[in-house]
C-alpha cells in the first residue's frame, strides 16, 4: 500500500517562486515514482524552518537504467539538499527545498561569505 501524505500550512513568509515550482514538480514526480514501488511519501512545508521537504520511504531504491538515473538526476537538480539514510529497516530519501525567500537569501549570503573566506585563505571554490 502506498501512503502519500501532504502537509501545507498557512504561512506569512514570502515564498520563493522558483522554489515553489520545484517543490510542486518534486511532489508530482516523487508521488508517481513512490506509487510504482508501493512505498511511502511525506511532503511538508515548514514555516518555522523556512523550508519544504519531501521524504520517500521504501525497503530499497534501485536506479538501474537510463530512465531511473535521469529521474534521480532531475530530482537532485530541483532540491537544495538530498540525503539518504536508513530508518527502521527502510531507506529514507529526504529532499529539502528552501521554500521561503528569507531562507534562500540567508543561505546565499552565508555561502557567499564562506566562499570569500576560502578565497582569502587561498582555496579555490
């Protein structure tokens, strides 16, 4: 049985338009994919953490042909981070999207500052 849970609270923070489009794309593609595996998916927009997440659960994930690998490549391009872990004998894939403008701008600022420090120390980014 496939479980797909979506949670979309009411929020007051400005939404990053591109991030919203990416989140909606990921929700659609991942729901279709996880249904084909008979796995579980949980999607959430978190106003307190300024991010959206999509989590996939299944006993295994196998990316064996060009279609599977293209799917993996496409979803990894549309999220800000992707992690793989094991939870209760299932593989868990978590995709985070910096859904709100504040988070995106803050992350961008921190990254630019980090890159500047690395260049000053002689490291090329």
